[in-house]
C-alpha cells in the first residue's frame, strides 16, 4: 500500500496481523511490552513483513527471542 507521498506503508489488515504476532510472542515468552526485547521482536516482525513474510507461524518463528527459541 502506498500513501500520498509514494512511501509504502501497512494496511489495517497488515497492522492487525503484526499486532497478533507480536502479542502471541510476548504472551508465550512472558516479555513486557516496554522491554528492550519486545522492541527487538517488533523490529524483527516489521523487517520480516517488509521482506514479504506473511505466514503467521513463520513471522513468529523469525521474530521470537533467541532465548525463547532455545527453550
């Protein structure tokens, strides 16, 4: 989606999808939304989405904190 300046942005559907993934990761990993790790999760989600990843499970796998992935 492009805005009036020609810069690509996120649609409401995109934002809902990203928020759902973000919330799922934070709930599962028990991270606080204001933590530095939560910021890193958000950045990873946005980067993956900008690179074309749309599958919810794949977004969560990519953006999950390393220590959560390690168990």
